[in-house]
């Protein structure tokens, strides 16, 4: 296959940045999208040009590192991670635009690499159960109905990639935040701090500059892990009931 | 040097309890006077950093990733072992201990392995308390599956994403300590070297991956939790960033490297499809619970299949050779990884491989789907099947998967004693980066167990013993040794940037990978290894005169990061070859063709090789010195491993 790539190049956080065009050929359908970029980078390096910087690590769709907007869609045309996308999803002769996640809370570091520390700070605000190592009950002491455990697992599958934010016109982080809030609100282990947790995490989310949720569902449509909008509904309920009976002092 | 493993005396089951009692303690008020550096925030590092901070120590945690949640541990699929015996099927701490020692082909320490089995039960309790959503039965209790090398069901799992859920659990505990101000987190920061003062580890030198700033950090102790080095083979199931740099730099400062040639080749990976390939994808071992491994019984049929002249469905039952079930009736498809991999290679070498390349065998779910229905199989392995389809374009519900072995895990690593301390006082090593518990072959679902055992339940005790004997007054960053090591790091950076050669870094990495795979992979010979050594030496020379590293230090520079790592892989590769050449026996994942039983199984030589090979760095261009730690077996009888 032959392709024309239009790629966002930006030297660093303060650079204005802009698109550069690269023709590539010898692309095989079996290559992954990132392998196609590897090939481009090898060529650029051989020519002495700075390779295109992009984030990636596991290349198995689980670490949440890869993060490209491809032809306007976070993670490209399929509902999967960028690293799991293969060139068989594209046509010979096609032109492909590649951009970084765009959101105020995710500043560009270089080229296609963005800074997603805001997600870590949301978790630090309360995305955990307040227990120390040791001194916990036997794992089978509290039975958990399979349906509840499964729902918690559905939410826990979030990989923290940020595609939901990139997909949202308000750059809202509701899907990400609600996934963690839901997981812990569903499980018995999360009950003790159920109210304070949701309040703190939502406050941090707002402080990071993520936008409001207007229920367009763009996040769910692009989420590679199928995190459902029902998590947002659950978080809203949690938040509402917490604010009525707040334990935050 | 005499290597003292510090395994406590006394009966196996009492060693750890006694050791904990005999370890010195740092009193609660004094803990805040001690600083600990944790490099790496995967399962081992995150659990250690969180647990130490909870105890009151001041922790600085470093990762080259942008977040601890990205560590390679996230990719573990299948599960984590623990001797809970919830299934009432005969499991016990002793059985987990025994299976692990045997699975490792009797090349690990009894004391360490027993402790691992002992604390395994607490890990599950801890993770459940954190909110890890393990799979459950309808009655609400935890579910288990079985893994290779065991005849009981002791593996706990969270769908096909066990590593993810365990890491997110450890990450949440770590995040809590970051919020409490007890852990200072340094993301996108790579450790470049260890700083030693008066023979003790006193800190590290790092490079900020965004700004290029080379910085120094002092502490009372340093923990390396930096993962495995499987990427020395270029193609492996490891994440792209996995590397040996932290461990290797420590090795060059005096930490012995143990059993570097012990590599695990995982039997169930998606076969290589072409030259562009950047990594290999693992299909979890749990698939062998329900999938049956086979190749055509005849070469003729295999060839027709490869050429597309016949279809899989044309092959009748008697045309199929379920070679694992045939050769190992009692373990069947669940033999340990080394055995399964070697048998797959054998079938392919015999001309009975499938796929266009002939380097693949089938993993077939036809019978399981017939027996349990598609829905049940989907609920167990849905995401794995989807992943397979996405990568290969084929649907495993209707045609069998094709798999081939790939490099997966490294049992070798920095030598540590029972306290997890390396040969450098004050420098510890946890998780896959150390060599400790898996001998010559790791059983499935045991790496997650070991990483978390080290971090949650071992280091919090053993580090106290060292710190209690270390005065709180710290050697700080103003000590001249810090500036000296930082300067050495800067020199190396400019050296790499100034070579200005013609070949890309990947060119060297791929070449090294080929050498390692061909000569130091699934089957090794003295002749091949000697050849590999010469080729690596030449490649290393070429690297330092002809590699092209673009850009500057003062920016995010992926080429520079990679150049450092590949330079270290080149040195490690040579040591792996030396180690494989020295070990004139076959054991576990180390298969020397010269040493096999008439049936083609690994033939150990317990008389001469029941030892840990711990290598000491002797300086640039020098051969490393071999030190032996004899392995003493007081509880298990060494036998030829049999899974028949
Ligand atoms: C695909 C796959 C599936 C697996 N499935 C299973 C399974 O089902 N069950 C099982 O038990 N095991 C499994 N394993 C093995 C297991 O996942 C790993 O052995 C284990 O997670 C390693 O954990 P770790 O904490 O030692 O290292 P890692 O998780 O690799 O973490 C290493 C950390 O060190 C950091 N680091 C490294 N070098 C530096 C440096 N120089 N400076 C700063 N930071 C650095 C990294 O950023 C990272 O935070 C699997 C492995 C793979 C590849
Ligand atoms: S909710 Fe989905 S899109 Fe958002 S971070 Fe999680 S996995 Fe990514
Ligand atoms: S690289 Fe890990 S999810 Fe894509």
C-alpha cells in the first residue's frame, strides 16, 4: 500500500506546531498502525530527520499509553486502541491525518506525545480504598454476588488512555472518573468512603480543567474498552446522594 | 567472594517466621528519618513503595513511564497463584512450594520458594481488600482456574486482565501515599546509574526524559524493581520499553548477575508475520485449559495445509497429532512452558508445522466449544479471542488458533540474598529484575505472585533489618561521588550523540535479537554459543562506531533513550551467552542439545551444576568472573522432572 501521512509536528510544549506531510509506501496490510510509523521513523532517521515522537508501550491494547487521533477519531476508525489497529483497516492510496489528543488538561509534550498526569491526580484524590498492607480479612470472608463483581470488573477495565477526553467536545473526563468511582461504589470494600471518594475525585477533575458533561456519548463511542455511559449515570447519582448527606468536613 | 544466601537455619516451614523475629526493627518514630529510593513502579515497585511509605519511610519512586499504571505488569493476562486451597482439591503451601521447585527444574532455593508459597495466601487477601475485582462463582466466592505445571486449581484471575487489575490495585495504594505526601513520584524519569559511597548504595543518577536534565538523588537504601530483560531478543512478548539498563548499571557497579541465560520461551504466542514486526503477542496460558494443541500427524498433510491445498476441517481425527496429550498423558496440554515450547519446536522442525512459514502449531477450541457451548468459552476467553482476531484477521471460534513459542520472561537477574539484597549493601532488587524464585523455568501465574510477595510482604521486613543498622544521618547529594557519577552519565550521553554513524538503533537491536534467538534461544549448543559470542562482540564494536543517534539531550528524545538501552543489551547478550556456555547441562528453559535424555527431555547434571551462577563484572572488555552459590536441597528429592 501507498499512503500519505499528515502528521502533527511540535518541537516542545511551547512550540506552536503544525502539520507535515510524509508519503510512505511498502506498507503491508498485516502491519499494525504503529509498525507503519516505525517504518516511517526508520526512514526519517536514515535521512537524518527527527523521528516522529508518539507514546506507546505494550502494543497489546492494555497499558493505555498509545494515543493518536487518526482522521479525526481518537484511536482511529475501529473501537480499539491505536496499537491494536492494523493497516488492513485502511485503503491503498489513502491520506491519513495523525494528531495528538487535544485537551487543555492534556498539554502536548512533543509531536504526538501528551501529558496525562491529570488522570493520576484524579486517582490520587480518592481512587483507592484506605487500607494499609497487612491486617485485612480473608479474601473469601465477604462473598460478592457474581453480577456485582462482573459490573465492577466492567468498569475496572478502563486503561486510562484518555480517548474519552479527546473525543468529547468539552474535553470532559467523566467517563474515566466514573469508571473508578463505579468500581469502588459497587464493591463492599469501597463502601466506607463511598461518599467522600466521589466528592474528592469530582472536585479534582474540575480543578484539572476538564470540561462538563453534556451527555453526547462521544466518549463511550470511542472508548476502546467499552466503558459504558451507565457509569456516568451512576457517578452522578453517587455525587448527588453524597452532596445531600456529605461527610466531608 | 563467598555468596551468603542468608537462608535461616531450621525447618523449612519455620524459616521465615524465625527470620522475621530475628530481624532488627526501626521504631515507628525513627522510620521518618529514613529515605528509600524505589526505581520502577510495576507490581514489585508500586507494592514496595506503598508498603514502605505506609510504615513511615520517606519514599521517592521513579519510573520511565508517564504513570505507574503503564508498567509492563499491566499486560499480564492469565492469573496469580496462591495456595488458598479454596477448591478443596489438595492444594497446600507445601504443594505450591513443591510444584514451583520442580517446575523450576531444581535450580532455585528451597527457603525462598517456600516463603513465596507461604505469603501467597496473604496477597489475595490484600488485593481483594483493595477492591481488585477477581472472578467469582455464583455463590459469591472467588473462582480459580488451573495453569501449567500444576494439578490443582489455584490460579486467581480477573478475566484476561489479571495483571492490569493487580497493578491498578498496587497503583491505587501508591497513589494514596502520593496524596499523603509519603511518596514523591518521578514519572518520565529514567535511572541511569547507582551511586556508591564507601561500598554502600547511597543513591542514583537519573535523566528527566522531558528536559534531559541529569539529576542526583540520595537515600539510605535503593530498591531496583525494574522488570525483566526479554527485549534483548528484540522480539518478545514484553512491552517495547522493557530494558535491562537499571540492573545492568548496578551490575557494573558491583552487583552480581545471576543465571542470565535462564530465559522463558512461552509456548502460546501469535506467530511472526513479517520483518516489520515490532513485538510478539502472548495468548494467555490459561487457554491451554480448554484448547488442545496439535499438528497434522503426517508431513504431507502439513505441507498441503501450508500451501492451502486442504483445509483444517479436511483433517480427520486420526490425521491429527495431539502431541502433548500423547506424550504427557497425566499433564496433557498443561505441561510446563519449557516442555510445551520445546515440543512445538520439535514438531515444526519435523516438518509438521503449519501457517505459511511452517513455524506454528494449532491451539484448537473446537471440542471445548462443542462441550461447553460458545457462550462459556466466550466468557472465559472473549478478550483473548478478540485480540487474536484483530491481529491475525482470523476467528478462533471457527478455525483453530495458530501459535508459536516466543521469548516471554527472564528468570535470571540480579543476585539477591534471602533479604532481597544484592551484593551491594543497601541495594535491593525485587520482582522480575532479580533472579530469586523461579529457578530455570517459571510456572505460569507465579511472576505476579512473586512481584507482590517481594513488595508487600518481604521487603517491608527485611529492609528494616538493614536500616536499623544504618545511622539516620544521610550521605547527601553534595558528596563528591554524586557529581562524579552524574558526570560519567553526561559523558556517555554525549558520546552516544556524537558517534554520528550511519545505522539506526533498531538495526543493531534487530541484529542482536537474531543472534540471541538463533544461538541462545530454545535450543543451544556449545558451537552455536561460541559463534554468538564472536558475533555480539563484533556487533558491539560496530554499534559504538556506526550508530546514529539524532537530536539533542535537552528534549524528549526517544532515539537517545533507546540507544542507552540497546548499548546495555549488547553487553548483557554477551554475558547470557557466557552463562549458557558454562552450564553444561540442560535444565528448564535452558536446553543444551548436547545434554538430553533419549526421549529428548532436558538432562540435568546435579552433581556439577546444582548451583546459581553469579557473575561479577570485571571491567570494560574483561571476561566476567563466575561465582557459584551451591543449591542445597534438604526437603525435596532431585528427580528427573516427569509430566508423563
Ligand atoms: C504478556 C505477558 C503476560 C504475562 N502474564 C502473566 C500472568 O498471567 N501471570 C504471571 O504471574 N505473570 C505474567 N507475566 C509476567 C509478569 O507480568 C511480569 O514478570 C511482572 O509483572 C513483572 O513485574 P515487575 O514489577 O517486576 O516489573 P514491571 O512491571 O516490568 O515494571 C518495571 C518498572 O520499572 C520501571 N523501570 C525500568 N527501568 C527503569 C529505569 N532505568 N529507570 C526508571 N524506571 C525504570 C518501569 O517504568 C516500570 O515501572 C506476563 C508477562 C507478559 C509479558
Ligand atoms: S474510559 Fe475508555 S477512553 Fe476513557 S480513559 Fe478509560 S479506557 Fe480510555
Ligand atoms: S501501546 Fe499499550 S495500549 Fe496501546
